[in-house]
C-alpha cells in the first residue's frame, strides 16, 4: 500500500495512456482487412498523421534518455545532433518519400527487403536485406528496452527485470492486435506528448542548473572547461560519425521508410515533411543540451550518461510530483512509439522476406496470423537480451544506424534515382559495407574516424562499380517507373 500511495499519480497517468492505446488497437483491428492494411495502413493515410508518426517512431527513450544525457560527457559538440536530425529528416522527405511511394505502390511492395528484391530482380539481395533488418532491429530494440527499463526502475523503484516485462506486455498487445494503423494512431498521441515533455524537461533542468546562462560556470572550472572543445571526450570526427549514424537512418531505416509506403498522395508528402521537420527542430533543440546543463546539477558520479534523465526525474527538488509523473509516462510513450514500429517491421520482414520468400503461395490470413506471432517472438527475444545489454543506448543505436547506412544507402537512395544497378551490385555493397564496419577498428590508421564513413563510402563505390561492370536490371515495369515524372 505504501508503494501505491507513493506512485498513485504515475499509475493513474499510465492507466489513461493504456486505455487510449487499447482504444487505438481496437479501432485499428476493425479497419485491418488484409496484409496491406496490417503492414502499411492500406496506403491511404494523411500527411499530418504520418509526419507525427515519422517523428515519434524515431524519438524513443534513445532520444529522451540516451541523446539527452550524452552531452554530459561529449560536451558542446554533441549539440550538432539537433541540426543533423532536422537536415536528414528533410532529405528523407524530399529525396526518398516521393519516389519510394510510387515505386512501392507499383511493385506491390510492403517491406524494404521486398522493394530491394523487386527493384533489382534478386531474391538473394532480398534475403540478405531481410537478415540485415533483423540484426539491426534487435540492436535498436535492445537500446530502447534498456532506456525505458532504467527509467521505470529509478522512478517506480521496481526491479529492472519487472520494468522490462511491463514494457514487453504493453507493446506486444497493441502492436500485434492493430498492426500499422494502431501504431500510427498511437504515434500521433505519443508525438503530442513528446512536445510537452521536451518543454517541461528542458525548463526544469535549466532552472535547476541556474538558468540558460549557467553554462559559463562550466567554462570557468578546470574539470569541465574541456566540454567546450570539439574533442571533449572522443575525437571530433568519431563523434560526427556517431551523429551521422544516428540521423542518416531517416533515409535508409525500414521503420522510418515504412511511413512513406502509407502516404495516400503527393499533398500528404508535403504535409508530412513540414510536420516531422518542425517536430525534430523543436523537440531536439530542447532535448540535446540537457546533459550539458546537468553538469551543474550532478558535477560528478554520472559515468553512465543513460542515467542522467532518470536522476533528474527522481531528484525530488527539480520537478513537482505531477510533472515528474507526466514526464515518465511521456517517455514510456516515446519508447513504445519506436518499439512498436521496429517490431512490426521485424515481424513483417521475417514472415514475408524470409519464411515465405520461396513459397509458391500463402494465404493472407495465414501470413497475418504468423506476423502477429512474430511480433511476440521478437519482442520476447529482445526483452531477454535487454536484461544484460551488450552496450549503452547511444552505442547500440549508433551501431544499428551504421549498419543501415552502410548497407541500404546504395540500394535505396541510388536504387530510386539511378536506373542502373542489379542484384549482384546490391549484394556486393552489403558485403563490403558490413565487412568494413566489422574490420575498421582493427586497422592501424582507423583511430579517430567512425566506421560509418568508410563503410558507407566503400559500400556506395562497390555498388557503382559493379553496376557499371554488369547489365542493369531491365524489368519493363522498373524502367517505366524511372521514366514517370514526379508530380509537384
């Protein structure tokens, strides 16, 4: 009873939030009549909803816990994350969304691996792409589980394992039941919550730190003056690599790109671009500096920057109980908005691009049932891994982003804008990108340069060279799509 009386406000907010997500799942289930509805919302969704979903599905606890706290050790240079997120969001909507929507509709594609397989006429490329999606997704989901587990453990004073179990049960129920429509409807709610949460978190941290101008105190102290250099903790080129790996994924990550599949028309693309880009500009400008200001609140003892935000919420004298409870629920919502999307992408990829890749014919009802089961399976596997995660939030997120950038940039970006290319070029780019990511750290000249840059460059060069040296995939439908002008 003492525990309930101490946390009743959080529990109340949670019950309200869970009731809304249950309603969205119920509505989505009624509207889901087949695989296209379950995977990509029937390709009939508006720009405002998809724009908020594009923002919300990226902005998980990786942002509110990992990214917010990282400036505590990385210093001022970490603030470059905010403009990087804004720029790559715009690039994704301008360069990827219009063509991807046209290509995937015409080719009847509902996953990124099947787009790669159809675009290049290669089941081998499709199969490898699906394996990459599964591996990268597991790393990313582990980071999200870790972030929300740390938050719930600190705030609710419950064991970390119990926190992981609660998140698992919540996200599995509404994702498996309602699919893409449920995910997007919930993302809209979660995106709105994040706007308010970012403002409250920033305001409370700034006040506790001594105001906006309190950073000058850090400059005058020998132990923190180094935070204002470009190489505060790690070499600047390496830090830029982490930032690029974390934000370039807007253009290549399946959970983000799946939003473009669902857009109903060109007008929706324009609406979505402005909504998502504005959301990233406002929210990330508020979140990214928090770790730096926290240096004035917690001068020492925070080696694990993933615990900065949980410490702020539980300090007692920074936020009122009501605000702290709201922030916790908003951050749980942020975690769920990413987990649901990645789970759906992982499950649909497994069912469509691995299990059923070489089967003659599978009924839609059977595939739908199997996909729901895979949602549960992959959530369970990730929850187990998150009990003893192999790294911190930013590290896991950056590796996931690096894998997508190194492997999928040529196949997706070049594949949409250059008519050459074939399955051999795609597979070669996958192999060179993954190989560089794994081996770069062992090279004597690699120090200080993040592996995403050489991996991305070598993968792209490999794709281009092999494409020039071999015939292009000449399917009539693909060539026709390249000749179709984009509508303004």
